[in-house]
């Protein structure tokens, strides 16, 4: 399997917690950006099994997605995802995506609680998020994901349960639930809001796992849940250490055995004939990567003698061994960094 990631570095406005690379959108930049993506795609004349437009706010260039996808070689039935923010989603945007061949939408919902959305500085409210999901479904999208944020200012297990309850009644197939991280170079980093402490975050995370599983969304990765058969094929490529090409500023790639990244600089990306690709790992250690990435997944990794020996140091409730594979439990996922270091040390 091979994936294509396209980073669209534009947003309407920067959210105060966000460290993803993006800048203010303008229609002129989007013209130049599309041309630059097309130029770079020609440098990779290979087949892709999945395509993922992330950002930023890719829905802002919905009218350009068809032009970009025309340059991509992908088989019938390939998973093609576009991240959408509810505030920029309307019938025109969704119709453009549908006509371009997009078959999966990932909505940045974050919460269905007005106070929490406001605290996160989001431009949408709970109602517009629900309407966007329903509209996408009515227009024929059958594979819809929603991003949720855990550990948000003012969030309680009760408010989280209300959000999850309402969300799971909507026509969605997949949920990504990430803990809010305060990044240093963001307004939240400079002026941190009050958020749940480590124990509070752990409680919210474990509650989310239980609530989502009860509603038919099975955990298949630390932060990802899906109805049966709707796991993100694109993200599985990353976690199974398979090949992917990233186009656009800040995009990462793993291609021909090398990991590389494009600098976080839109002006440079628009100007250069070919994007600058800086090698981040010339020859990744396959064994180490399999452990690092594979232990994020519910399917886990193959158990071998070395791992078995190291696992003696890890409390039993943090992992499970089934059919010759080892995987982490939800409690183990919370401590995955230290478990992985224990195994690799
Ligand atoms: S969270 Fe999403 S919409 Fe907000 S600034 Fe970051 S990429 Fe843009």
C-alpha cells in the first residue's frame, strides 16, 4: 500500500491551540498553490492506494481538488479523504468534493458543547457541526469521520458524554479523539488556559474509549475509533510503516526507504519548481519503527523473544498477548511512550 498526503496550508483564522502549519487563506495563493502541487505530483509518477488532503483547511480549495486529483494515479475504490471544517462547509463545497471523486470527509468537530468550542476559539458552533455532517451524508458521503478533542478547558466526563452521545447519533463511521496538547509556540502556549491535569485527562481518555466502544466505534489505534470496516486506510499506512509521499509545505514522506520533510514555508513551496525535501532519516531502523508505530495499533506487533523479555518489566494490565501478537490496553495506550522506551531500551 502507498499513500499520498497533500498539505493545504491555509486557514480562515488561526485557532489558539494549533501548531499545524498554515497561514491566512487568499484566492490568489490558492491558484499558485494548486499549480505547485501539480508540478510536484509529476515528480512522483507512481500509483497511490489512498489520498489524504490535510491541513490547514483543505475545504477552502474545494474547487481545486478535481484539478489536483486528475494528476494522481489511483485505482477505482481508493480512499480519498478531505479534512473539512464545519464553518467552511456548505452544499457547493461538498458537491465540488463529491464531483472530484472524494469519498471520505473528516470533520473537525472537536466538541458539541458551545462553551468548549468557544474556549477552543473555533469558528463553528455545535449546530453548524451537526448540520455539516448531515448535509455531507445527504449529498452521498457514506464515510464520514469526526475529530474530537479531549482535555478541553471546562470539559467534564459528563459534557464529554453528551458530545459523544449526540455525535454517535449522526451518520458518521469514524472518530478521532485527541488530547489537547499545549504547544509552546501558540497563543495557548503563551497564555495557557486552565485544562484538566494529567489524572483528569486520563479519566477523560478512558471514558471516551468506553463510551465510543459502547456505541459501536471500536478502538483500532490510540486515538482512533471506527465502525467495522471503516478504519482509515490512509492512516493505517503510516502506522504500519508503509510508503507515503507528502506534497506541500510541512508535509512528511517515507519513500524509497528514506524519511524526508518539506520546510514549513508556503512562499518557498509556491516559488520553487520542485519542493525542497530535507532528509529526516536516511535509513530508518525497521525493527524499531515497527515497535514504535505498531504499538499504537489495536492489532499490535508480532511477539518475539526480545519483546517478551522486556515485557516482564511492564505491568500486566497495560498489555495483552493474543495469537502471538502483543498490543496495549487503553490504560497501556496512556503510557505508551514509557512502555515503548522500556521495550526498546
Ligand atoms: S485547528 Fe485546524 S482550522 Fe484551526 S488553525 Fe489549526 S489547522 Fe486551521
